[in-house]
């Protein structure tokens, strides 16, 4: 019986996605205007396809032992992680993800209310948490967590229309202050934001300046001045992070964040629970957002790039997933052992993946599912690297 199987991911065509990066990675013809995400995993809403015909979810139901004993003891008969490639052309919504306990409660409550899983007003799509990590594939910009309070105050004080907010924050904790901002009415938002928007229209701003992202987001998301979004103020509250190619970041439950521009690899717990806090036409649930958000002040911790000449596992505190980087070159063979089910994706180059029973030649953009307790080796055909989703 084979231990490794060709795996075909599923594509998500969200309007914030780019047109070219993912089709180029996968060597496919474009037939859609947007290619936002490639999913590799067994999420019920969009499972990958095994051996060109069988959904991975169905295969795992029929063959749960391929997940591995340790994985099944902790996570049951489901694949605990979801691997993605993202191409972010326009800013995503400001969002955060619940803890496991919060997800279980929210999922049960929405089920008891009879809200369909596909309803646009649905917040909890499943009962799982969604910690996630990402590795930048290009220069990548994102929002990540609240800045240190004194930095927020300095940022607000640097803009005349926001000085009133700075004074308020000096006498409030971040949680109460954020709740006030997110519930601001249109008149208040106009007072805060329109002087900045009008004052910077002809200016050349650097990308680490929150004014740039306010003006850019207004244009990119077609936000009108009479329907301002409270999420725009978050550019002055959250850390604006620039990741260079190869660098990464981990985002735990409750940490507000938003991807702004670039391409990345993303690995997360297998969940689609997203609580949105603005900058989106999708459902925004402010009461739930304020209940779940973590208002801790954060100095972003950047994950260093993988070394170019050796196998490397990116360090994160996650229990549901781990991401390995496996470089390869012609005449180089890397021995590996999958203790639990793994998904391997070739990011660059070409390699032969072999077990005692099977050998598959994979080029850039191709992926495989690997059973637990499988010894395999990777032989480089053309110089490149693979990423492997697994458990810690």
C-alpha cells in the first residue's frame, strides 16, 4: 500500500486576492480574476483532493490510522492543521480568532439559535481555535496586536485631529478605549479621520506611516467619506509590521491582526473561525469582538528565516501544527520520518519523494499527503525547497 499520495489543494477566489502569484506557483491557466488562497488540508468547507478524485476528509474517515496514534489521541480522527498560500493584493479585514473554549461556546450558541453554517451572519463556523503562523514569501505588511500604550499616545498626539483620543487614552485602559473607538459614530469618525485623509492626499508617505495605510485602504476598499469604518483608527493603535522574505510571525488567540500586502505561507489549526473588527463588507460582530479580543500591549516577535542549507522547524508555541523548511539540491538526499500525517508542498525547484514502495517526482506547486509512521527521503532534481506541515 502506498504511504504517499498526490494531493491537490483547493483555490479560494476572494476579491482581496492577486491575479498572478498562485497561478504562477501552481503552473495553471488563469480563469478567474482573483486567486487569494490555496488550501491544503481537510477542512470540511474546502477539503483537498487525494489521488485526483477523493476528498481528503473522506479518505481520513475511511482510514483514520494514517493520522498517527499521537495525533488521534489529542485531536481525534481529523487532521489538526490547515496549510495555505496567500496572495494579498488588498487589505484583509481586521480580525482575531477565539480560544478553543470560546469557539466551543460560540459554536454551540449559534447552533442552538438555528443559524445556518453558511449564513453571512454566522461567526463560528466550527468549534476549534485558530492559532496561526505565517512566513513571508515577499515583502509583507500586516497589523499585529496593540502597540505599547505610550507609543499609541505618541502616535495619536502627532496628529491634531487625534489629540482628543490621546488625552482619553491617558486616562483609560486599552480595553475600554478600544471599545469606545469601535463604537464611534460617523460624526466622531469624520472628526478624527477626515483631516488626515484630506491633508495627505497629495503627500508621498512611507509604508511605516499609519496615515499611508488609512489613505490606501480608503482607496483600495472604496470606502466613502460619509461611511467611514472604525477599523481605520486601528492603524494608529496596532503594530504595523514589515516582514522581509523568509521572516515570519505567530498569532495566538485573541490577538487582532490584518494582512495588508504581500504573499505568504500560512499554517494554522484547522478552523475557519474569524471574528472581524472592521475594514470588510462581511459580518462584523462588535459585542463578540470586544468579548474575545486580547488588548495586551505587544512588541512583535519576528521568526527568523530558515537557514538555506539545512532542514529547519520554525519555532512557535503551537500544539496543533509545526512548519518545516526542507532545502534540496541535485545529488543531495534528505532522510525524513513522518511520525504523524504530513503535507509536503514544493515551493521552488523539483524533487523526488520516495518510500520503499513509491516514488513521486514533484515540481514547484505540487504537494503530497504522507501517512503517519512513514520513512521517506527527498532527492533534489533541481535546487529548491519544500515546506512540510506536521505536528510539533
